[in-house]
C-alpha cells in the first residue's frame, strides 16, 4: 500500500516552493520554515495544500493561515 503524501505549495515573491512529505506534520513544518522568512509580510505568501485526506488538508491549511496571521502581526 503506498504511503500518503502531503503536498504544500507556497507562492512567494521569490518564486514557488513545493514541499512533499509522508507525514502531515512534516509538510506543515517545512512550509512554516519558509513562511517565517516573510515575517511581517506573510499575507503576501499564498499557499495550497494537496493530499488524499481531506481533514488533514484542512488542518494544514488552518495551521498555515493562523501562522500567517500571527507572523504578519509580529
């Protein structure tokens, strides 16, 4: 049985970054590490989440949205 893949794509002023991981948390943390580089400007970073598990996709998206808001206010 193939492993689930979690993919997060970030669109930044510096280009597109795509992260793929077998674990939900790992994909979210990779995206977070890039988003932290745009502290104060994270609302300019776009992202999309793609995986077979719809609930996991929502969790990652909500997490990254909260992170973007938090970092934008920093």
